[in-house]
C-alpha cells in the first residue's frame, strides 16, 4: 500500500465513522498489540516466550478454538477500554484538535499525553 492510498483510506474511514470512530479503532488496535506483545514476551530468559503463549501453566497446549476465543475476548476488552479513552479525550475537548499539526499547538500534545497517562493508570488499577 502506498502512502497516498493509506491517507485516502483514513480520510474515507473518518468521513464514514468520524474522528471518534477512528480513535476507537486506533486505540483498540494499540491496546491489543500491547497486550499481545506482553503475553508473547513473558517468561524467563531461557524459555521460548512465543511457545509460552500457546501452553498453559500445566503444560497443556491450547486448542486453536481456545486461542481464537481468547483473542476475541482480548479484542473486546481492548475495544471497551478504547471507548473509555475516546470518551475522556472527547470530554477534554481534544477530538477536534487532533487533526492539527502538534507543533502548531503543543498544548494539545501535552493535554493528550496527560489524559492518556491518567486513563491508562485508571485502567491498570482496575485490572488488579
């Protein structure tokens, strides 16, 4: 895919689903990838971390159906958290400003970073 094609796809997506829809999809995928990365990297240095993802703590290999269900559940949980992130961003009045050049208004970047930090801390505390 070329850069112009990707840009056009994003514009069409935003036209159809709005900036909030784009942000929800972005944060859903971002959180999902972070979780997958974490799960694939757990373990000790001498263990095959990739294999650990497919084996439970008793050494039983997960079935393809169990893995698919887990991934679906994980994506759903990430989507629910993404909705909350977007709500917080909207409540702070940042959604409309996100299309701007961050160098033109560094305050937007600062507020977004601060709000994401707060939201992720809240979500982490809930997960304990």
